[in-house]
């Protein structure tokens, strides 16, 4: 028999019979197909891993906040101080293709996470705005001894500022004025007089437009810087204190309050809300409601920061200041001014989580 002649001939004949077997052909086709699919899958997985890795890196490098342009994305280590950011590498140069190649050099990627030490933490752009807006906070903050009242007047100067200063002088009482950006001749003179007569002055807001200043930390800083500058040019005072327009907790800063506060604290400024409100901004307030609310609430605290206003329309407030001062002096309170040496914690509102 032919196929017994050689070994090779025998194998060839068997192979031929296998090849012509339909089941075997399907089996072979399936095997090769499976092989191709698994090769393709492995390649795809490696490629996706690398893509994910690069994406994760560029996400890390992107600065997060605040709608400011991308031009000044400073990056640095953990702490920053005045002017320090300018010598540090730009985040922009650390991202993009340079990063891609270093990610690929790591070879097979298991976790998809880049090594942390390679990534400088990106700082928000607003941290490098207004490099002169930094103050050294008071070394020691303290609560005062005895019964103390801090009278505070917001939203001035106005044509009622000089009359109010006259009243305060009459009782040898000093108060704290959180002022806004009014630049008329009389307003600037009144702002000057606030300081010249021994009262404290702080930033309230330049525009007091709450729907604008709380849009972002950058917008807040811009408004703050403008007011701080006007106070300094007009009175010579480089004030370290401020009061938020509408208070630190209001309906306009829900998204931005945390970031704005963190930034202002980083810059060393001290803000004061209040623990006594005269409610003189309410439409239904009267001279007697202002007086009785202030006295009643002052009695509830050893130390009070009293919120009042000093706009052109606050005649009732002005008319009640002598009465309020007389009563509280008789009861043994003394009046002091706010500054960054005053511990603000009893007077600031708690941010909702
Ligand atoms: Zn105000």
C-alpha cells in the first residue's frame, strides 16, 4: 500500500484527510479567529491604560478654579508667599506632551496613577493677583477684659458721617467704620475725618454689588483691592480688617465663600460679622426698635459687635446713637474699636456645610 511506503507520506495522507473534514476546518478557523481577537484585546487594553494615565496627569496639572484665564497658572510647592510664585515653573509647561512621554516611560501601567512627587500642586491664578495685598496678622489676638461694646457702622461715608462723628466725639466714644467706594469730595473728607478723629476703618466693599463681588475669589479680590486702595490713599491707613457686604454668610456667596475666606485668611486679613444687629436696614425699623434691639442683645453678651449703618437714609440710627451710648455707659460698658488684635471668633458666622 502506497501510504505505508514512508513516514512522511503517511503524515501527508492523514493531513489531507483531516483538511477535507468539515468539522476540523471549522475548528481550525475558530482557533485562529480566537487568537486574533485576544491579541487585539491585549493591544487595546495597553493603549487605553496609557491614554487614561496621560489624562489623569493632565487633570492633576490643570488649575481648578475660577473662570480666570489660563495665562497665569502658577505652580509651586506647598506654601507660597508674596512674589514667590513668579520664580516657580508654570503649570502649563509641565503638562502636555512632556508629561506624555514620561508617562509612557513607566512601561506597563498597573494602577493608572502617576507618581505623586512628579506633580507640583497647581495654585489658583487669583493667589498671584495683588501681590501687595498681604498683611502680617497680629501676633496675639485676645478678647477684652470686662464689658465691651464695639459699635460698627457700614456703608458710609455719607452726609450723615460728620454728624455721627460729632455725636461720638461728644461722648468720647470711638467706633469702627466699614466703608464703601464713594469718591465725592465730601465723602472723601468724611472718610478722612473718620480716621482723623480716632475711629477705626475697614474695607466693606467698593461696589457693594453682591451679585458681582461674590462670583469668584478673583472678583472679590478685585473689589477688595480697590476699596483697600481708596482707604489707604484717602486716610493713610493700610487697614487689616474688613466686613463682607451682606455678612460672611449670604445668599450670593454660597458657592464661593469657602474659597474667598481661605484666600483672605491666607493674605492675613481679619473680618468681623456681628453678634448684635440693630436691624436698622430693615424697612419697618424705627428709632425705638433700633434702640431696644441693640440694648436687649448687648445684654446677652459680655462683648458685642453691634451692626449699624451710616448711609444718607439712616437718620433714625443717628438719632438713637446718643441714647444707646448713654444707657450702656451707665451700665458699665466701655466702647472700643476693632482691629486685627481683636479675636474675631465670637463675631463671625458659621459657614453652612
Ligand atoms: Zn453693607
